[in-house]
C-alpha cells in the first residue's frame, strides 16, 4: 500500500522545477554567452509543467496526465542532456532530443494498448528514460577524459541509478499493477509512491548537480587564469618553475632546457605600438610550441622570453631544436599595419642529467642565451662546462 500522496509530490516537484527554471533563466540573462543555462531553464520548465499535468492523473487515460505530462518530463531529461552537451562545448541537436518525447506522445495517443494498459505505458516510459539517462552518462564519460571535474563521476552514478529505478518500476508494475481509478478503498501499490518521490528527488539532484558542475568549471578556469599568460596562453613564470621542479623530480633523467628571447621587440612596439608587439609575441609562442615535442613543457618567463624543458632529450637533439625554432621564426612574415616585418629569436641551450637541478639548468641556459644576444642575436648558443653559470 502506498503511503505517499502522489498528487502532492507532483505539485511539490512543480514548485521545485519552476524555481530552478527561474534561477537558470536569471543566470542566462546575466551571462547570455552561456546558452546552456537557457537550455537548462527550458528543461526545468518542461518538467514543471509535466508534473502539473501528471498530478491530475486519476487512474484512467487522459490526454493531459497520460500523454502530455510524462512527455514533458521526458523532454526535460532530453533537454538536460542537450544542456550538458552545450556546457561541454558540443553541438546541440533539439530535433534528436525531442525524438523520444514525441514518440511517447504519438504512441500513447494512437496505440490502444498504451491508452488502456498502464504497465505497457510504464515500460515504454522506462525504456525512454533509460535511453536519455544513458546518453547523459555517456556525455560525462567523454568529458571526464578531457576535463576533470570532481563531481562528474557522482553525477554519472546518479543518472545510472535514475535509469535503473525507472526499469525497476516497470518490472514492479508487472507484479503489482496499479489499481483502477482513485478508489480510496483500493489504494495504489507502494512502488507508485516511491517512484513519485524518486522523480521529485531526481529533479532536485539533477538541477543541483548542474550548479556543482558550473562551480567546479569556474574554479578550474580561475586556477588556469592564475597559472597562465593571458596573451599567449602558455603557463606563466611561477607555474612553469613549479611544473619544472615537479617534472624533473619525476623523470630523474637527462633533459634539455631552451631559453628563447624574441629579438628587438621594443623596436616593434615603438614602430607599430604594443598591439604589434603582442602579435609578434603570440605568433612566436605558437611557432615555438609547434616545433617542440608534445611532452615538452613550455612557458613565458618574461616579456619576450620563453622557456622550454624537454625531458629525455640529449644535447645534440636540443641544439637541433634550437636551430629549428630560429629558422621557423625567421621564415615567418609578420603583417604589422601595412608593413611586412621579419623577426628573429636568440636561443640558449643547456643540458643536464639527474645531478643537475632545474635552477642550475635554467642558469646555464640563461648564460647561453646571454652569449647569443651579445654575439649579435638570431643565433643558437649551447652552454658547455666551464662557461659562466649565469648572467644577472
């Protein structure tokens, strides 16, 4: 016997979903670029209206409570999936999203068995719910490889549980069918009330999880902004040195350090303004990154200075990379205003094994870079034993 007043639970869900819809809408108005908030607002609004219609269910077929109401709840799940895709920078396909709800409405409108047999309807609803819950889980599985947000696995588990409970309810309906009509002397089985409570809980958890994801994304973005150079997108000096220390301790083997300085950036700034200089620095950063191995650590240490650490790289290979970077930059034509400008770089190269600390390696590369600049720039100089360890 059910101990839950299902219409009351549905009306409670209406209020909760309407509140979340308004909150999502307000967030979208504040940040129009984040269109996922608009999609999630539509999702919550759809769930709210669906629960309102489902609260009028009396045990027999009606267009509003049996066809449109559950269809809108399914549409809410589909829209939640599309909002997640937009959040993770994937394309939104509302046509595909609406396929399940439209199928539900079509079948429950024209197929007699889905009008008279509540168990058949529940099985169909469970299958569609599992499909959309599975799609949401799959989106998280794809995204967790690209961006680690701590709550993703918890959300995946919840949606998997939501789908499993929908299937469990359809099985329960086979063995404990719903009673006909609303006769208080013939109450509904226990699972019916539990399913209504699960729908209410799901609405709260799903909407709250959205805010948890957004909060974690904002925290990650803030950490990234603090760790990177805004012009080039490379890690900044402090982050580079921290990562260099950690990387060298993990590898404990030979590695090479390249210190790259863009020549005469001040002249570019004086002639073409800082926007011209910024364009040169950003393009040089892209060229340097393009020539380095994927496992190299690259950062911007100062105004026109870039540094790269390449693990498991011998001296000959490091010097070769230095020349490749020099040639790559020298061959690039920079369009600054109406002028075509050539730019060069100077490169200092240092190599060390396990006994050489990252600080010492940086000093050696700095010394080699200083020699390249003193010697006329547009050159690659390798630090050798006996050279001065650093330059102020």
